[in-house]
C-alpha cells in the first residue's frame, strides 16, 4: 500500500465519521445543553449526566475546521467554529469546583475524565492560538482558566484503583501541553514523573502494563499517547521506550492486518493508528505497523469508525485525523522499511507475557498461555484467520465458569528455552504443556433498576465523599467486576503438539475432589470473559467457518475427567 493510499484510507474514514460526531453534538445554541456530545443525555434524556469524555471530539473537529483537504466541506465554516466553541463552553460549565468532571457516573471526580479531555482540548486550544484565531468575548480567559484548574486536579491526585498505562500517559500529555501553554515548570515536572511511573512498570519485554498484563490492542492506544509525548517533548527516553514497546507489539499484528484479541489481558481488538504514523521515520517497526494496520482498516479486519460505539468512536476519530495529516506528510513510500514477522519463519516466546508466536509453512500461530491456552492460527498467504480456540465455557446449576482468565500459573518453560525472548528457527515438532484453573463468570454485570437506584442514591449522598467514592470504585466497581476471581473446582491440563501442518491438542479437565455437577461444557472459538467496554467489537474473522462451540462436551466425561482432543490444520479446528 502506497503512503498516499494509506492517507486516503484515513481520509475516507474521517469524512464518513464527521456527520456522526456532529449528529452527536447538540448544535442548537438556544438549548440548555448546547455543546454536549452525549446524545443519550441531551436528546433521548435516558441519562442524568453528560459523559465529559466525549468532549474530546473538540480536537478532531478543530483540526478539520482549520485544515483544508480534498472533500473537506467543513473547512473554515463559521457554523462549525461556533459549534466547537459551544462544546468548549459546555466542557467549562461541567467542571466541578475541584477541577474534575463526571465520566462514568455523577460525582465521580474522574481522573481520566480530566486527563483525556484536558489533553485533546488543550491541543485544540494550541491549534487555534497557532493560527491566531480570535476567540469571542471572555471565552479565551475562561478556557485558559478551566484548563489550569483541570491541570491542578491532575497535579493533586492520582489514579488508585488500578495501574492503567494509557490513562497516565494521557495525563502526562495533558500536563506537558499545559507547560507549553503557560510556561509553568510544575506541569512539565509532573508530566515526566507520570511517564517515569509508566516506564517503571513497563515490562523488560517491552509491553506497557494494562491492569495486570500485556494487551496488544490497548498497546496501540499506549503508542498514541507515548508518540504524542515524544512529538511534544522530543525526549530521547520516550523514543527508546517506544522502540522497545514496538519490538514486542509488531508480532501481534496478524496477516489480515488485525491486532490483539482474546490472548491479551483485556481482550481489546482496537487499532489506534496515529502513534505509528508519528514515529515511523524514527522506528522501523512503526513504519511496518502503519502499513499493515492501514490494510486492516481497508479490509475491515480492524474495527473502524463505522463499527464502534460513541465512547471509542470519539478517541478513535482523533487518532484517525492525526494519522491522516501525518501520513499525508510522510511521502509516497510503497511499504514499511522492514518485513513484518509473518513474512519470515521463526518462533519466539515471552515468558513474562506468556505469549508464544510461531511462523512456519504458511501458518502464523499465537498461543496465549496466560489466558488458559488461547490459540489463534492465521493463513499467511490468504491473510485470514483459520482457527481460533478461546477456551472453555460451561454451566453448572445456574452458575457459569470458564478457564479464559488471566492467570500466570506455572508453565513448562523448558519447552521454550531455545526461543525465550529471541527469534529462533522453528522446530519441526514442538510440544507445549500448560494448565489453567476454571473460575466462575458473572453474566449479570448489567444494571438492574434496583442496582441503578442504589447506585444513584450513593452518587448523590455519601458518594460525594471522595474517600468513599474511590473506595467503591477500587473495591467494588473494579475489584468485583475486573479483578474478582472465584475458583470453580476444575482444572485444565493441555498438551499441544505443534508440527509443520498444524497442531494436535489433548485436553484433560479434571477435579481434585468430586467432579462437580456440570450441565454443559463447550469449547468456543471466540468469546470473552473480561468485563471490558473496549472488547467484543466485531471483526470479520468472527465469521470463520468453525464448528466448535456447538457440542456439549460432557458426553466426553469419563469418571473424574473430561477428555477432549482436537486438531488444527489449514481448514480449521476438528474435534476428535
């Protein structure tokens, strides 16, 4: 794909996406909610607050207003400028006295709601100032004061419920923008402190920590912020950290252009392109990823702007717009400056991420040992997924259970001695032994009227006490829905024999005590047990012609063990 075609891919997506974001915006200047991007709030009235995170759309709309390009009928339109400034005013009006905003629920005091919106709204402010846009009335002073107030909130607080690298990176970018705007050194100092926290938690294998492990999809969002921090600062360590990150990430771009999925810590399938466009001249892996990722957008192997809900559409639009302007200035290259991993034969294993990758005989195989032995096999010449085994899912007396959980148990690491952290020639035959526990899975993680009533009572009463608010977020919202692990009394022992034509898998599911009364047990191609809003986006690979997931495997129970054998070859998965 030539670079101009890559830019054209982004341009087409952007032009299709602009009407959608404008439809989400309350454009009626006479309206009480003029400037809100949360249509569920201002139009349908199904919510009692406006999600402030959606105000990030101010940034891509600003770039579209300020820059002319083919098909951009929005360039220089005064109505669009009026709507953008109305959205800025709405953001200012929603700010609380401590500088914070509501993101997921009222009175949240959201750290990330401040970090993400401040970064992109400060970038919009800088873009207007760069071209000398005259802001009406007192808006200039109000905008600047609101940004300073938001920055002071990030200076005083930190995110305590989990370590999420992309959140802190967004905050670092926001604070550095505020340093550039105000010249106040405290913002610069704190920005680098936040980045150091991320780097201190970055794996020696290169990946950034997202909750408890490596997630390639989310790592593309990490790259968005890290690359922008480098763009803003020119900092050499940021570039080196990015270089290390992309040396790992490039292995998880599949032959069809997609990235990540069920073997990642958060099951995220999203691809944020602009970070790779920003550093493709400095990092060869970024150049290669930018081209294969754009192919994935063209073929819909990656979820695109037309295939995601508004919460991810807004930040993705920012990334596409930034990617477009970067790609347009990157010349007419015909491809990346290095080969992608699936273009050669090798095998490699990362012990900390517990991810194994093999490329041989036209097959690209990924095994996620930390997720119960998730297996993905791609046909390289035909650029398609041919086999996916995401784990077991079962039902027992009304409760549900699965082995697809992030669980760093002991593995047979000796099998990977020759390819531990480095590519080596793929062996003709490789055997992998791993085990995973089963855990209960909640299928009732939705709001009921009674739960919602209790939650709103909390939001507007004791939830306004910051300590209690953060306690509930950490120990109930995140602790229960994301980190909770309740053992189900079964264990899977998996033996994988990999050979040139595919693999043979022998699974033994047993209980140390009495085998529980299991009603149904299925081996499933694609599913997720993770409570994560950024998972479960549709990709065409879900339509692969597999037949697993249809048969109740309890018929294979013998005594205290369920024995399941299956093979994977060029035509898919075949249960024995």
